[in-house]
C-alpha cells in the first residue's frame, strides 16, 4: 500500500512539474497600426493619428497570467504638413493577463491584459518635406529612456495562434513635452511554442502500473 502511494505521489509530482514546464512558453509575434503624438487634449488625442508603425516582439510566458517581452518598433508620422518624424525604439515590458490564458489548455480563449515597462529610443529624426528636403532634427536616443504602459485584448482562435489588439502610451521627460509623448494602436498576430514531451513518459508509466488505469 505504501509503495502504491509513493508511486502515485511520484506521478503527481511529474504531472505538476510538466504543467509548470508547459506554462513557461516562448512566443513570437508581429503587428502594426497607427501612432501619433500626445498633445494633452481630450478626446482628440485618442482619435488623431499621424502615421503607421510596425513592431515585432519576443515573449516569455511564465504561466497563464505573467509574461515578459521585448519589442522592436519603427514608426513614421507626419507631425505637421511639412514635417515627418521617424522613430525606432526597443521596449522591455511586463505583461499581466486578467484571465488564465494558455494556448491549447487555457480555461479562457480570450483575456484582457495590462502591459508596462521602459523603452530605449535609438533613432528620432525630423525631416522637412518642403524643397529642398532636409533633416531638421536628428537625435541619437541611445541614452533616452521612455516609460511605456497600455492595455490590450488577446484571443486564441485555434491551435497556438493568437490575435492581439493593443493600445499603449510612450512617455518621455518631461511628461508634458509633446516631443516626448506618443500613442500607438495596433493589431497583431503571434505564435506560441509549447513543449509537450513529458506527457508521453507519463502515458508509458500508466501502461506499466496497472492500478493507475
């Protein structure tokens, strides 16, 4: 009897460890949308966009609620009729799901989430489009750190694919500087890599230990 209890306890430990291993997954994604400056006026800031942007990201999902991710973003916006701004930055973000969200095993195929962290700006260029076309401001932003926060919704339509909608802000210093504050609204698609090797081992042991059938 003690031997059977020990074997059963060992199997439960294996199942728990495997569940934890499956929860820790890698995810890659890409998306795009519209971006624009923040002029500190409501509600115009939420409906005015100055140009498109694209982003790629790599994410580590620790469980159904917490993730860490790294983003690369490139945007080009028409700030005025004659001025175009190009921005490239890298963000390091934390993500929290309100619902237990895990592909192929989640209790919920959809979840709202919050995101927050910091961005390092590497390119910030303003170009005057009126002839002769010329650069009016070129900023090396390797030492420029921005605060980032936002919210979104993710949906698992099938398999390991995710559809993601996100709205986020990027704030510089000082916070009321139009040149430092931007918003980005995006739609994206991502794929989650899931490791499923251990369940085969557990299945083989179930065949060996008849009392677990």
